[in-house]
C-alpha cells in the first residue's frame, strides 16, 4: 500500500525478497490475497502514546477504482464515479485513534458514536466542523461518552454553529446554545480564538498525510475488503508516525 503496487506486483516483490533471503516460503498468489482481504482480522491498534484527551473528528473522500475506468478511457464513455467516506478521530498530537468507512450517502454525524467507542479514556474536548457535526446526534454521542466514564466535568464541545442549516432550537443541547450565544456576542473570528478552534486543522493534516502516503483511491471492490484496506492504511500511518517522531529526554 505504501508503494502503491497492485496485488500482482506485490506477489512478485515478495517472491523476489524471499528468494534473495534464501528462505523456502510460499507466497500467496494475488487472487488469494484479494480473496482473503474480506476476512482478515486485524490486531487491535496500539494505544495512543500521549495522554492527550482532545478529540478531533473529520471525514474525507476516497475514490473507488473499478474496471470501468479503462473502458471509459478506451471508448470515451462516462460513468458516475463511486466514492467512499473515511471518517477519522485523532488526538491533539495527530495520532489516529479510530477510523470508519462508509458510503458517500452516510452523514458525518452518523459515525461520531462509532468513532468514540474505541476510545477508552475520558475526553476533555471534542472538535468538529459546522457542516458535518453541528447536529443533535453529535451532542448525544458526547453525552453517552460522558456517562460511560462517569465524567464529572462535561466534554467541551467546540463545533461552530451552522446557523444557515439549523437555527437555535429550544430542544438544543446547552453547549450548542452556549456556542451560538458566544458567537453572536463576539463574532466568529473571536469565537475561534477563544475556543482554540484552530486545533481542528490537525485533522486536515492527517487527511492529507493519508492521501499522500496511502493514496486517495480504494483498490478493493467490495465493502468488507475496502474496510480492511482502510484499517491497514491507518495502522501504516500510525506505525510510520511512531517511528518518525523524535523522543527527547532531559539530561543533566
């Protein structure tokens, strides 16, 4: 995945490596690799190396590569492109804590509960953008996480109110009401400064890192294999980040 090789080329690369190592080890053919991808059980991702309790969520689109692309190129036809949405939850240091994959029809807010579920620590702050997460479902998922860990202090939810989409309602969360009142009082720029909304930019960097290293396309054809492909990509980024971040310590 890092070298963006098709499975057929991956089979050849592994076979050559085994031959150079002079090891008698059979290499699965590319069709076996593709078939097994549906039922691979991945190990649990490593726990975050930092104690950050700031959670930032966002989603990005991944294109599904299919056999029709060659036909479109050859015959000049046009087919509607198929997309998937990769949903990520990261901490303040940019570590990926959880990830889900859905069709492009699924809303961002529908994945908040699933993104928070693997996080086994209390949360101090939750960041999301207005277009995808300014919804009662986000606040409900936040409340569930609070109750799960019996948090005495409510999670500080930093989501700019999307007033053009949904105005203030009596049934809204007190936190959303507070965000709207503060934004009306001080303006959006000051609101972003007061709430440290700039931290949300960290997830944009992670999205860019995924597409640069892993790629913006999914090669698998079915949903199960695509989910496996994404989870492997997330673990690759987690491992590469762990290897690349310097570890310092104070010396006398």
